[in-house]
C-alpha cells in the first residue's frame, strides 16, 4: 500500500466516537465493567464516558490481570468493588451482585456498599453469603429495606432480623423476591409481604421452617416452593395468584399445603407423593373444572387431593 493510501486510512473519521453520548452510554452499559473501563484509553472523549454509565456490577466477574494474579483474586475484586462504589457516590447503580463479601468479618463492608447502592437508583440486587448459623448470617441493612427503586432481589444465606423495626413501606416497588436458605420467621414474612405492594413473584429455595408458613399478598401472581420444608404451608388471600409450583425437595418431610383463597389460580405444578395433603379452597378457576388446570405431575401421586367447595 502506498504512503498516500496509508495516510488516508489513518485519517479515516472515527464514526463510533461521533455517535451521541447517550447511545455510547447505552452500548457501554451492555458490556462488563472491566471492558467498559478499558475504553477510557481510546481518546480524551472516551476517558470519562464509562464513569457516567449506570453500573451493572458483579463482583465475581471482576478478575485481576496477569500482573496481579500472585495476589488473592477474591481480595482484589473486593477492593475493586469497594473503590468503584464507595469512591464514586454520585454514579447511578442499576444492578449489583455480591458473592465475595460472604464471611461475617466482611459484612460491615457489604453493609456500606449495599446502603450506598440503595440510594443511587438500584433496581436489581443479588446477595450471596455463606450459610452460617443464624446468629452469624448477614442481616439486611435498614437502608436497603427502604429502597424505592428496587425491582428484583435475590438473597442466599442471609437473614431478616426478627426484632428490627420495619419501615412503613418495605421494598414498595419490588416485583420479584427470591429467598434461598434465608432465615425469616413467619411474623417477619407477614410484615414483609404486607409492605411489598407490588410483589408479583415469590420464590423459596431450601427454606426450612419449624412452624407453619402463611403467605398472603394482594399482588402476588407466582409462588414457587422449591426444596423447602415446613410443617404446613397456608396460602390465603392471594386474589391475583395464577401459578403455584411445588417441589418435594430432597427430604421426605414436606408440608401440608392449603390454598384457601386464590380465585385466579390456573397453574399447579410438581405435585409429589411426599405431600401429606393438598387442599384447594376458593379457586374458581380450578374447583370442578380440571380442564382449565395445567398440572405437571412429575412424581406418582399416592396421597390425596381434597377440594373444598
């Protein structure tokens, strides 16, 4: 190639940088934060552009480069997350996933990170902590309970404090709640559900309770009970519940399930031989009209199904 052609190629316009900053920010929001940060070396125009993008941060995806592999990569990623969130307090945070602050000595730092994110437009949050004895499990900080922007919350190995005062409105705009190995007493669960006025999906996994669990929610549409146990599961006053998915889990002790008032219930799945009884009360879409029931039976049903008119 001649020198004149090489010169023309070198002087070709930068079409990507010519795009509006709003569009560039949308593009950067779709890539991992590591890659977004690397764009700062492209030019002076790009230097601070990535810092204006709402964060979608997963601490498990932040890996050190080859020069820092000699150090503990978990410690490195924890410091990176702390720096990104706590040192840039004005930056919006759209989604946050924390799994490397999972031991009790690290819980105070996770408190500060979660509290800061809750005040910056946080919409999605995943917290994964080591499954410890109840007294050592991570307790959700009060600022998180007040978060008005949160739409999705997934918790593993955490706990709601039984004595912590609930604000008047807990997670007022939360739509989906996933609880895995979470410590939550029935009275706290009732207080939580009565405050979550927008909740549509509730998912229990490896949830163990010694006393009956009662679920009531005016907005709930889908309930999943997966690998969880309780002496009795009572579902009542759920006028918008459409789907109930049950799984016997890995233990032979599974609840008696009573659905007392779910007039819109249409889908009932994974009925198991291990259930002591399944009682359906006012479920106008099911009782007497089994043709409308999409029922997935994945284990032989040896017990009984009782309909209460």
